[in-house]
C-alpha cells in the first residue's frame, strides 16, 4: 500500500475540523448577540434555522463546513482506493494535494469574501482533480 497519498486526506480532515471551530467561534457570539441560544432552540432544530437570524457572513463558515462534509467524502474514498491499489504516487499524489489546496482556498474564500463566481471556479478546479483521480482509481482496480 502507498501511504503517501493518505497525507492529503489527513490534511483535509484536519482542515475540516479547523472550519468547524472557526464556525463555532463566530456563530456562538452571533447567536448571543441576536438573542438566540441553544437553550431556546426548538427540538430538532438545525444550524440552517439560523439563516436570517445571524449575519450571512457568519453563516458562510457553516455553509463551507457543510460543503466539506459533501464532495470530499468521494475524495477520501478515492484516496483509499488509490492507496490500496498501489496507485497513490506520481500524478495521483499531485492531484490529491492539488485537490486539498484548492479546497482550502475555497474554504477561506467562501468564509470571507464569498464571491460566487470565484468560488464556483475553485469548486470546478477541485472537481476536475477528483474526477481524474476517480478515473485513475477505477483504472487501477480493473487492470
């Protein structure tokens, strides 16, 4: 097994946790300022219930954290497949690092500026990296 390709996945896991703490560090003070608190939350309430209650710029961190729980799950699976198949080197390793770097830039952009045109471009670039890795993972497991 080639474990070098697991390092980008570990970095993205750590980055996701950083985004979680960044979200909490901005969301809880904004909730307190708005009068919302966990004690008065309705049963089954979700973070999305805070839309329109706390400032949009605060919610951007939560939106990004949600994004980090979506497509990157495919990245994690792809990385494991490539590692187990012995294809976690060369171009696949570069693509994995590129994916993670682009996703971190995407997070910072979405959490601070959030101009959708740029955010979408970053998303497409990371998706292309993932697509090539996924095709390579399929190829590595079939042949």
